[in-house]
C-alpha cells in the first residue's frame, strides 16, 4: 500500500465504495436522484455494485473520435453483468498534434494532472466500487494510470487503439518532416498538401510508436491493461478506401473482455492497482521501453506514476537496464516503414518481451501481477520473433536499450535521449551551441537557415516551469530532419514520440530553475557521448559560476489562468513534472 497521504474522500471510496449511498436515511435524496437518472430503477438495486465508466471521447482528437462507440459497447457489457453503471466523460483532453506549433501546446503536459484530478473529483463525489478508464492519446493515458493508483479501487484501462498507416506507408511524422523538405525547396506546396490528405486515414492514435502508443503498450506490462491494448488497431483496414472509419472487430472484442475482467476478476477478488504496481512492475515496463525504443515521454510519465504510488525510482536505474536489454524492434519514427499494425501482426508486446526473457531471464519478473493474471501468462504464450520486424535478442538492432539517460555539467539531474532514433554516426557528437529561448524562435531560425551542419541547437526555458508545461518539440526536430541538417538538439523541454535524430530532452535542472542549460552562450562547445551517457559543455566550473552571478531571475511567460498556478507548483522533469501539493 502506498504511503502517500490521501484525503478523507479517497479513504471513503477505498473503504466503503458505493456503501456510502446505502448507509442511513439521510442518503434517500441521493437514491432518488439515481432513480431519476436511470442508473437504478428501484431501491433494491442499491445492493448491486456500482461501476463507473470514465471516457475521454471527443471529436477534437482522432484517437478519441470513436470512443463513444467503444464506451457504449463497454456499458452494454457491464449491464449484462448485473451491476449499476455510471457513465461519464472527462474534458481537458488535448491532441498534441493539433495543439503543437502554438500556445495551446503548453496545456498538453499540464492536462495530465487535470485528467487525474477530474477522475478523483468524479469518483470522490460519486463513490463507486470499480471503474474503467477509456482513453487513447498522449496525456490522457498517463493521467488515467495516475488516477488508478490514486483512487486505488478495482480498475482497468482500455485504449481506443492505434491508427492504421496512411497511403504509401505514411503517418503524421511524414507530414511533419515534409514541412522541413518544403522549407528548403525539396518539395512543392502541392506535394505537401497531397501528403497531408493521405497520411492520417482515420480513427486511432497516430500510427507509429509515439507517446500514445508507447503508453498504451506499456499499460499491458505495467499490468493495468489487457494484451493487445497498445497494438490492436482502432479500425479494420478496408482496401481501396482513402478513409478508415470502420471499427476493428478485434477492438470491440477487447472492450467486452475488459468489462468482463473488471467485474468477474478485479471487483470480485478486490484486486487493486497498488496490488499490481511495484518497483519491479516499473522495471518490467522500462525493459519493454528499452527493447522497443519508445517515446522519451514514457520516462516522464512512468516517473510521475511512481511518484503517485510513493515508489522511489532513480533515473540511474534506467541506464543499468539499458545495458542489459537490447533494442530488438524499431517502429516509426525510428523505422518509418514499420507501424503499430505490423507490431500487432508479429505478436505485440508479449513477443517483444519473450525474446528479451529468453536472452536474459534475470531482467524480467514474469510473476508480476496484472489485470489478466501474471505477466508470464502473456509472455510465454507469445510467438517467437519473426526476424524482420522483431529481431532476436542475439541479433538486435543494438546491444543496448532504445532509451538512455545522460548526465553532465549541463544536465546534473539527467536528460533523456531516444537512442533507437539516433544514427550510429551521431552517437558521439561535438558542436557549437546555437541558442534559442523558445521553441517558436528555434523553428523560425531553422526554417530561415540559421542552423547549419555541426551545430548543437539549444532550446531552453521550455521546461515544466519555464514553458510552462514542456511543450513538445516535433516541429523543430522534424524541420532539422526534413532539411537534412546534421545537427544535435538539446532542450529542457520535451519531444514528441515522433521525434528522431540526436535530440536530447528533459534536461534537468531546467533553465527556469537555475539550471546550467540557462548559462550557455552561442558558440559554447557541447560534447555528447551517448555510449558513455554523458553531455557536457566545454566550460570550467569557475566560468559557469561566473555566469550564474550575472544571470537575471526567471520571470514566467504566463501571468494568468490555471497554467500560472501549474507553473508555480510543478516539479522538475527528473521527478516526472508532477504538481506538488
């Protein structure tokens, strides 16, 4: 059980659940309202358990635009199981792809806390006995995981599934990188528009191993979601059709099984998220992350989850795992022609972990509890590697994991790099700093040709506090890649899961908190050695101390609204960028 303090409302939910509504005549008005809303038909229905569906359906996110259909399937299945069903939608869900490139992106990471707080509010005010979260994209998924741990009543998570790849094996990153090509005259605006129309064909979280699909996949291994949660596509492929909106029958079946699992297993046996989430479960998730080279944002979100559960998790632990776990699969953006539908076809997350386990039995705990049993049930029954999409652990893409944490005099508390997306000849890199004080300035500079081969682009004051909210850096990273510039990029902000190249994020401490990245000047030499987990500016301690004395105090870019409150209370990236109470 977590040692994190909780309020009396959460204690009430954990200890009593829907019994709150059955104790005392003073609750009769509440019971009358439940009859009015149709959740119960008569007072005797109060004897049945209450299960809450918390959906994040919205037409503002392609990964969520079909979740109303998924939600109704879950509702009908729960009703067959003779429980009282509450169904609610949460707001504040952000599409990173649509919010990117303007101020709205600052709300994205902050929305993770908002999602968790909304779920606490819903369940705290309307106590239930179990709940199912339905989400799909970016911050909604980790927000729901955090809420599962915070409320700690029987719960399961269900995703809407990944998007199919577009025509000619394209996806969202194809469009982002095409912007870079257009900026240097490699393609016309007509070609860019044509690509824009075909790359994202229909419902689902964007087709590659970006943040949403990384987190949905990790949920299977953390133990919060069923096998296939991260890889069974949202829609079934209809040949010859430009748009893909037919819901995948396999996804529908998964939704039904999730509802059954929640009631027949988790609720019946009182299995709770904190019975499942342990330090070893987090290790298992990071092992998968290393093996598949997931989004760097997974580090941020898993650290936040550990914090919510009261589990101390040291960043150095990731490099130890990385040394033991080979990178056996690469998916877009690291391998543009491979998408989540291909990963599903070769056996999904179970197949990935099976090849890792056969190579090193000490690195995984197959006895770890999950909502579907134990991890070994999934892994041992998964297929062998196909050798093309998924490599054998003895013949990997690289001998070390797809993520690494770098430390040095400008990242004393660490920085994150997706090594699976870095070309081998860039793993060691030295160049002159080209400083930008925001993502917008950086993108403008890149598109105007200010960044050259050999530069180290530095984007700062984009951290949790400085941004605020660590807006993603897909636009500048994709512009560099699309323009074929051989440059590195470092930031105290974060990247999209679609980023590839020598891009180092989450630099901590951030500039807004007095971090050394804020002391850099144009022309400073920055040395990066991914193999040695190091990142340093070629500056003496004396020089850094001298610059610190001259540094002006940070002033927040945001003066009003809830983002101003967020900026005041948010912690650093190495602590998961959680809001401290």
